[in-house]
C-alpha cells in the first residue's frame, strides 16, 4: 500500500460507530482546524476509489488550505487516536483506572482529603469488580497517605491494620494470577514440543512436575481471571496426556470463567469465540454431538451482539468449520462439501488473515472430505490453496497431515512417478519439525522405495501393513497421521473397496 493512500484505507476500514466517535472527538479542536479536519475526513470518506489529486485540487481552490500535507498527516494520527480510545473505552485498566487514580491524586494535592477518600471507595469497588489488582494496590498506597490527615490516632491504627490485611489479600490474588500465567506458559511449551520423539523423557518429567503444580494451584484459585487462565492451561495439560474427558471438563470451566470476564468487558469477542469453538472441537473428538448442539445454539445466539465486519467473518469461519467437521464425523460428506463451497466463496478477507489456525483447519478438513468421497481433483485444488496461502512453518501438525494427504491423492490419481520425490520432501518436513516416530519412518521408507513408477503395477500395501502391525500408531489428535485414517486407506486398497467404506473415525 502506498503511504499516500494510508489515510483513505484507514477511514474506509472504520465502522459507523467509529466514525461517529471520531466526529465527536474532533469537537475539542479549534474551530478552523476542526472544520479542516472534518472536511478532509468527509471528502475522503465519500470517495470509492482514492483520488488524491482531486481532493488536493478541491481543497486548494475552495478551502484555501495551503498546508494540505500537514493537515492530512495530522488527520491520520487523529483518526488513529480516536480508534484507539474507541476500541479500549470499555476495557478495564484503560481510561477508568488512569482517570480515577489521576483524579484522586489531584484531590490529594489540593488537600481535599475527604473528597479524596470518597473517590477511593468508588475506585476500590470498581477495581475489585474488574480484578484490577495493580490499580487496587496503587489506590491503597494513596489511601495510606491520606488517612493521617483527617483521622484520630486510634482510627489511624485501626485503618492501618485493615489496609495491610487488604493489601496482603490483593498481593495473594496477584501472586496466584502470576503463578497461573507461568503454569499456562509451561503447558504451552510442553504442547509445542509434545510430538517430538527426541524429548519423550523430558516430556514425562515435565508432566509430573506440572501435575504437582496443577494440584497446588487448584486449591488456591481466588479470582475469575486466575480461574480462566488455570483451566485454559489445564485443558492443554490434559491434551498433552491424551486425556480428552478431563480436557473437556477443563474447557467447560474455562468457558464459564471466560463468560464471567465477558460480562465485565475483560475479554474480546474473538477470544470468547475461540473458547467456545475449542469446547465444540473437543465435543467432536468425544462424539458428544447432543452437547455440541447446545453449544452451537449458544454460539449462534452471539450473532446479534456482533458489530464489526471482522467479528462477523470470525463468527462464520468458526461456525462453518465446526459444522463441516460435524458432518464429516457423522458421514454426511455431501453436506460437508456443500457447506464448504458455499462459505469459501463468500470469504472476502485474505485467506489466513482472520485466524490462520482455524482457517487452515477449515480448508484441511474440506480437502480430506473430498478425498474421502473420491473427488481427488477437488481435493488437490484445495490442497494447493493450503500450500499457496499458509506458511508451513506454522502449525506443523496440520501441514504434515496436508502433505501426506497430498501424497495419497496423487497415488489415487495414478501419479506414481512423483511419489518418491513427494515422500522425500514430506519426510524432511516431518524430521525438521520433530514429527517422526517409527510408524512414520516405515511409511516414508515404503513410499520412497516400494511405490512403482508404473501405474499398472499393484502397490504392495500388504507388506507395509505387516511392517506396521506391531508398531503403535500416533495417539494425539494433532499428530499428522492421526488426522488421516492411514490404516483405513491401506485396507481400502488391499480389499478393493472405497476409502469411504473403509474409513474409521
């Protein structure tokens, strides 16, 4: 994007509410400046295609603005400032905490201690409700400063004791919150490398250590903020262990805490969408489709609260992804294909710009669905979209599955002459991302050495099946070959039946 069109792009991205907020904010400037800013803002807003020369000519002739570049530059940052205030105006810790602490300090400096104390009560009520522990401690610091100015000695002693106890309770809550954040970070690190064969021992040691910490923390959770992080971390902990039932319970509690925080405007819609989406994804894994229907109703009820175009896109992306996955798992393959095609054609945001992980999942399960039904050409075109639009350095589990699926699709199409090359490059990717176990080694070795280049030669899959017989396949859901029923595919080829008949979800 050229820098000359930055202001145009920014204004065009604004919602009606954001534009209204900017116009109200603009009233604080001097009349002449206010008129210039609004005129330029309105002129740019009215254009469908940016034409700077036309605006410069119009302003130069009609409004005698000699410093057009300066006005445009200042307008850009005024719009940014307005958007920042508009975006954060309901968030804890943005305008209320800074404003009210500043007001308390002003009253203290003016020696209006009684008024100061009254405002402190209001501040503490709000900060407690929003679990803004840092601001609470700042307010107590100010309260300690003023009690000596309008209290008797006995009152000071009493208040001092109460304040120290109050501070201690706040510090404990802050301490638990920090500990839960560290617990969450350790679980994320464990989740990131859980598929590596090179640190299985380290992983098990870390699981034992985290299990102890998890038990200690659960007894001390004393705020909604800490509970939300704790159950989010617990969910990851159980996923690493492959314990989906406990993962589901943790995700339910995490969602409940998230809903409480949403009521206090402490969470954004996309974070809440993701929490609810994760719950429904786990319900799919556990085949809890009746419970998933209830969660989907809750999800669809959110639509009326959405405001921005991005929120709507995120909402529909999550909804369609979970519905396609549901159709696939319940063997409604035609419905899954129709739903994918209807939504994919309506995606106006650049692919990978809303939520790359969910978008990748969305396109991958569609590609897998086409493969299951034998529509290999469409499976390949969807696979090419994944290859072109998503960097394979992110989410290696999905990319690994996509690369294997791509290889199997070429086998089905009879393109055996490229399988050796595809197998080598896919194996290198698996090895680079620590995704290789003995199970994958056998498969890639077979693909590189046993697949014949002549399409008429039968593929000796019975040999591979025998080699894999005593090797435990991947068990966690983000392992690439857990995202594909590879055993089912081998059975379909050996028995001469369709993959759709052989697949076992």
